[in-house]
C-alpha cells in the first residue's frame, strides 16, 4: 500500500515524480505530495488530500522545480486523509523530507520522547515521527559530509524503530543525494543514464529504465545521479543483482480501454495462454514446472499440500484444493495467510506449502512463507512480479507471466493462478493414478481455453444489459458448487470491491441452512451452474430461490445447460463447455464483467475503489 518514487538526475524532477505517482496511484489515493530540492539548497513541498489530480492542480498553480525529489501517494493507516497527514513529512528543521510506507509500531513512545525535547508535530502520522527522529540524529552528528551524516542518521534512527518501512529521505544540506531503506515494505532502485530512481514498484519507473534492483529486507541504499551503494541497515555488506523489468511501459497503460479493469479482463485469453505456454508435455500427458526445484521423487513423497493466500488469491487456492484432491488425490487445504502465521496448524514433514500472491509483496502472505520455512517446510511461491520478495525468498515456484495488473480488483491474476494450479494438479496426478488418456484430455482443454475466453468476452455488451436491470438491487447472492463454489466467492468479492453493495458467495446447497432467509423479490441470486456432475443439484437450489420469487441470473454451459435453464431463470449467460476442473477459469469471466458493468453504471471508480489499495504491504 502507498506509492513512493524518488528521483535524482539532470532533468526537472517534478514531472517525473508526478508521472510516477500516476502509475502508482492504484497503491493509494487518499492524498499525495512531493518535495523537491531546488538550487538554493532548500526543500519545497506541495501536498494535499484527495486524488492525484488535486496535487497536479496545486503544482500547476504553485510550481516547484529542481533536479532531486521524493513523492508519495497515500493509503491511510495512521491519521485521516488530510493535507497535514499527506506525505512527504519534514523534520523539525524543515530541511529533511521523508516519504514512508509501512507502520512504525512504537511511534507513540518515540513521539512522546521527541515532544519532551521540544519537537512539535503537524500530523497524526507515525511517518512524521520518523522524519523528526532522523532529523534529530542528523543534527546530533558533528562529523562527516552532509551525505554521510544523512546515511548515519537514517541508520541510527531505524535502530530505534519497531515495525515495517520502505523509506526515501533527502536533506537540503546534501543536494542531489537520496537515502532509502526497507523492511517489510518493497523498495526498488532504478538505474538510468545520468539519473537514478527509488520506487515502491517498478511500474513507476518503467518509462525511464528497465534496469532495477529489488532491495532486500534491512537493505539501505544511497545514491546520486551517477552512482549508488547498497549496504545493510546495520552497516554491513549486502548482495544484490540488477534485474531486467519483464514488461513494457505500454503494458502498464490503459490504451483505448476506459478502465484498467476492463483492459485486464480482456487480456485474459493472452494471460491464460502465457500461464501454460511452454509448460505442457504431450509425450507425458502432463505439465512441466521446473521452477518448483523438486525432483520427481520428492514430488512423489508429498503427502499433504497447504495453499496460502489472501483475498482473490485465497479463492484461487480454494479452486486449487479441488483440483489437487480430484486429479492427484493428495490431501490439500487452504489457509488464509493472515491466520496461518498466528495459529499453529499441525504440519507433518511431508507437507508442501504454496503461497499465492500477485504482487509477491503481500505482507500476510510473506509472513506465512517465513513461518512455514521457520518450521522447516519447503515453501514455494506462485507470483506474478519477477524479483518480488516472495519470489526471492521462496524455495522455488512458478511465475504467472500475466503482465502488470493495475486495477485494484484482481481479474487476470485469478485465472492465471487457477491455470497454474491446474498444471500443478495435472503434474502431481500423472505421477500417481491419473491415466494418460485423462491427462491428454485435460491438455486439449487447457489449450482451448484462450479461444473459449474470447467467445465469452464477445458477450460483454449483453452482460452490461443484464447488469443495468439490477442497479437498484440492495445486494446480490452468488452461489456455486464444487469447483465453482470458490468462483461464487470470487464473484461476490468483485461485486463488493467495486460497486460497494452487499454481496456474499456461498455453496449453493447451503441455501436451506440459513441463507435462503435473504431471498426476496429485490435481491438477485447469481448461480454458477455449468453442465457438470452437480448440475441437477444446482438446478434444485435454483428452484428454491424461484419458489420464493427471487430473481435469478445463471451462468451455465451453452447448448444443453442453456436449454434446460433458459425457461426458469430471469437472465442467462452461456459459457463454452470444458472439462469440469477447468470450468472456474471460464465461469468467473462473466462475473467479472457483471461486476464491472454494474459498478460503472452506478458511477463507481472501478480502478480505485474506496478504502482499497492494490498491494497490501501493511498488516
């Protein structure tokens, strides 16, 4: 959460910082601000609450220029979204400017100590406390150049801090010099020609450079326009490698689409293909996942699998549980990442853990990874962002290769995660009881997915018309069974995230166990009911809703399923037939489009839903 970009070079920093914030606004949009060091060795700051457009207007009315600066777009943790709580924050002297992601857990104690020394604070944030603490440490340094005094001040201040941080600091006494550090909150160094960058996400700097260094926890970096040095916060040496960013600036733009979310929904034929490209083996009727770093014998020895994720990733993991147990007959369970680290589930020595995260920086999922490793288990990652913390710290895994996902509501990452989990289930299944004929059938259906997704996307306008019928609905129920129970949960989450109406997902058979009390003439139920092994059971549950005059929207298989449901539902969305285990990849797409069109018609900002941010990097 929150976005950071810092710049030092020969160009005017302000437009670079503003453009970087525009690319990072999905990480937080409660407020934004920048501080720039001008030629007279003073720090000029502009910040305000609200969307980035407010900052752009402010800078237009009161320009600020210089070749070195820091900026921030905020998702509020401590203190309401106000001008005062917006970043950057200054120290007591007004010479030091700081931007910060994360949470300083002991900030109250630090603040009280600083107040006793005469420090006065303008905000309610923990971040301003850190700015004052670094400034105090700087002022108490009597020796050294201003640049190294700032480095030592950051190092000393962070020694007093409990919590997480991704920070960038600059000081008026040290023009053209930035210091950054991270612990639990991502920070990336961008290497340019005659200019260098610091950012919380490579998307902010991709227009300027494709060479990036992903800092590790407890790394500290200081840089000028021509050089950089990376050490540990404690002052020791630190290993690093320069990575090549694997996507283009164009991929991080909306193009001709009105919203990133719609663009990313329509990218799914390509992103699902990317997830399985080069990973299918016709000779073995299986999948190839070399990044797991496990021998066939080690995979054969796995007796239990735990899938860990948050939000949409946890729904993909739930599909994975059905997949692995169905195809490979390995006991599998899903753990919510935020709970996994605090409870103490029994895990035997032959348990394999997978953590799922689009960003690879989700704080709860990262903590779950470390907890699993702490207990001696092999933990593998399924992530999208190359070079992310989870990708680096896991014992192996697979990349989604679905390109940048900017829309806060996850879409293409879900289908890519489910595709990868299908490959995993197929691989494990073929090592056990799954026949070659069954493996070949699944391979054929996997290869057919992109074309079938294309066919669903042609129904976007028809789905929009369905959405318009229910704009006055107080909420929606989403119901499915077996493989599509998680699909129902994901559909409900999408509707909640971007339209702000009540929506809940359930196993369809649970209707009669309490949920049916919600059914009314004004509350539509969305049934995910493809023509599968539980189709008739779904129809029975659907009839229970119809008997109580509840409106029904059904997602079913074209042809036979469509014919059976057409006369008993209010609205029907047909999807192509596929293998039952692959149906969530197809059935979720109408739900994504339904929630998108519903939210747009209600006037909601689907790319920046209220109170949400894309990457949750604070606990």
